[in-house]
């Protein structure tokens, strides 16, 4: 293709997708020396760290945030980590800036994740002025997080499910033809900004879209986002999985291997300690893992299954080699948890999704307590901030009018009363956090492998 023909083709393509090609070129990276910042390492939270989830109504739902909290509570029970949900329904980047000091900075976070953009796009086709406003707002948010010495983790907007809207007879055009693509553009720009700043980054958009596409191969009406905007529990778990996959340090719940060498039974362990090992017709040992499996409420189970989260992110494996041929029942603290052949045990069995184990049941109690913490405290806190936004908007609209003074007084009075209510809810959250850190402590368990059937012919 000649240069002239190629240039003509570019003009034709830009004409087809205007105004995208007509937008102002993005600013050049701050550094032009040829040295680019390294991407920040994965976040490894320490004892005493605070973690803030900043976002809109999808964060306000207290679901993906809750599942991420469950992960850290069970994976690192030796570290007291404090979580704060800072999501407000309907928020844009500018709304997040309005409440930044008291809803983010006040918690002295080490890490702040940012999930904004769904509302910033205006629920319409691409609009350059809207995109400019989003870029300006997100740039300010990133700057503010840097100023307080925290690590920002920007995350793409989530998926807008046009088919879900059409199934509910709630379709709107051009939103439902273009809006998911608009959100993709917002996320692509945000990824570029993360790279320029050397930040970590979470892709929420791709796993939600890809899993939806795959499920619709056989279930055309399947969705994780019934109202097209707010993921239900399964979709929120997919989000939690994406956040942890892209951001968190990888670690195993536990890995225990029992084997026989030179006539002696031995053990090795990862993230666990094994003692009191005895072998013979029955193999017994005591093991204490340093973590619990990642267990979440039942309504998130579909998302857990779709992402293979147990095997990938909560692996709890027991391997026993050199057993006599046959089938063995595993008992933990005297309770049967399953039967496996010597071959299966030699390859290793995973227990992280086994509801009969005492460690699963312990982790489920952690998840129940954290569900209470979110329902009884954080849902109320987020509701208070949502109401405050309404009063602030009323005050801002009154600027320059005869009602300005009264609106400011109303805002100040409401804000003061709200702070008192929020403080009471935070105390409830702290009390439940105390309970979580009592319940989530791993304990030793006694394992037994008892032969229940020998292989035929043996």
C-alpha cells in the first residue's frame, strides 16, 4: 500500500469512528529521558495496615470488598489489617474528591483501590467533554492518594451488560449499543496512566465480559449483572478474584506431604507444621496450618466456581505416598471428610472446598462475621455518605442565590449529626473485627488415614 493510499484509509477510518480520532492528543509522559518507572510490586499488607476501597455504588454494595476482606482475614490471620469501604452510590470521580479527606485520608491507608467510571461516562455513547472530565477527575484522585503517602491501585470500570437491559425490557439507545465500549476506553486510558505513574492495576472489565461471553455459548440469557450495571454476588466475586489475582501476593493455604523413606514415615509442609506422625496400617499426624481456606457466603458460590478460585487462590493440599494399595478414609479430629484411593492420595487431594473439614467450617464462621460487619455497620455508613452527598449537592446548587446561607447551615448541621452516627457504626464494625480476629486463628488438627478397602487381588 502506498503512503498516499494509507493516509486516505486513515482519514476514512477516522471519519467512521469520529469523535474518537478527533480528540486532543494525550499528554506526553512526564519523563522524556528514556527512563520509565517500574510497575509497583504486588501489595503485601502488613500488621496494622489500613486498606480503603474507593468507589461508586458497585463498591457501596459491600460485596466484592467483603470477599476481598474474607481472603485477607483467612490467609493472614496473624496480621491485623483494617478495611474501610468508601463507596457511594451514583458517585463520579469529582464526588469522590469532595469526600476524600474524611472518607479516605482520615483512615491513613497504605493502599487505596479506585473503582470509578460507571457513572462518569454518563450512560450514553462516547462524548469527548465527558471523557475529558473523567480524565481530569481521575488524575486528581490519583494525585490526592499520592499526596497522603498511600499506594493507589486504579481499577477499570466494570461491565455494562446491554443484554441484561434488553432482557428486562429496559434497553436505551445509544447507551446499550455503545456504553460497554465507552467503559472499555475509560479503562484503557486508566491503564496507561497507571503505567506512566508506575502503579499497579486491576482489570475488572475483561473477566466480567469474558465469563459472560463463555456462559452465553450455552445459556443465551445468562448474566451476572441483572440490572446491567450492578453485579450480583457471583459477579462481585469475579471482581474480588480479579482484584486479588492482579494485586495480591500469591500464597498457599497449606501443603502437607507424608511419605515413607528407608522404612520411616516423614513429613514436609508448606505454610504449616506437622508433628506426632505415626505410620502403619493407619497413618496419623497433627498439623497446624498458618492460614484458613478462603470461604465466602453461599450466594457468591457461582462466582467462586467460575473463577476456579479454590484451586487457584486457596489451595489446601494433603499428599500421602507409599500407602498400601486400597481405599482410605481421611478423618480430621475424628470426623470423616472423604475417601480416596492410595493413588489419589499419592497425587494429592485438595481440601479447600471440603465443607466437612473443621478448617472450612472455621473459615465459614469468619465469612459470616464479616457479612454481619458489612450489613450491620458498613451498609449504614455508606448510606450516611450517600445522604450527605444529596445535602452537599443542594448546598452547591444554592451558591449565588438567596438560599445559599441557609443551605450551608443545613449542610453543616447535617454533617455534624452524620459524623456522630458514623462513629457509632464504626464502633460496631471494630467490635465485629475484634470477633473476626478471635475466630480466624488457626488451630492444630489431628489427621487419620484409615484403610477401609484393599484393592482387589492384593
